[in-house]
C-alpha cells in the first residue's frame, strides 16, 4: 500500500504590478450601440417547404428512391407499389408538410452481419419517408454546399478531381524485375 504524497506548491519570486485587477471605471457606462440581428445562415429559406413539395422535385425524388430500390419499411410498402400510392396520398402528405404536421413513420430495425463478425442494427424508413428525405436533400444540398469549406469533402457527393485519391494499378512482376539500378 502506498501513502499519498503531500501536495507541493512552489511560489515564484516574480515582480508583480501594484494592482491585481483590471481598472474599473468610476461611473457605470451604458453601451450605446447594440448588435443588430441578422440571418444565421446565408441560405434562402423563405419558401423552402414549398420548393421541397414542388411536383418536379417530388418526381425526381421518387425516381431516385425507385432507382435505389431497398427493402420496405414497417408499413410493408415496396418500391414497386410506391408510385401509385404516392399519387393517391400526395395531396394529404403535401398538406401535412406545408403545415408542419407531417410525422414520419417508425423505422424498421434489422440486424445485418458485420464483415469482422457480429451484427449491427440497420434502420429502414418507409418508402414514403425516403421520398420526402430525398426531396429535402435535393433542395437543401445546393443551399448548404456553398457554405462548406473548400477543403471539406466528408459529406459531399464527390471531391473535385484535383483532390481525389486514385488507386494505382499494381506493377507487373516483369516491370519490377526489369528495373535497372
């Protein structure tokens, strides 16, 4: 059993100024200029939900979801059933979105195997929620991308060609053996 060491504190013999605090004004002053409130983001958002619900944007989102395929969510609706269902239910969904009343469905949880063994949880949203997510992404990404640093590529679709890492083709055995030194 070890005994705790007593705390040691060293005092440095440095010259100190006569006052230990910042000088205080004799009279309390009031700040005359106040900060003006400004937009937090340079992105234009006045009619964003209307832009998200635009028929052309929803059609593009529907095409993207159908192209990506994917399993059905908790409601069991497949990607094949989606166009007809969305056509029938879109007026209600659009109204809920524009009023801020849309509630996404619960996410279906499945476990998928990991490459190194074990399993991990995967959440599968319903196909209607995926269409809405895609429609939101299609409208927000052009607004957010310009605000990112030019050196930030973590969540972007693709880095510019000057920043891409290319895999090199392995050298053939004859090329390795024929190098002259």
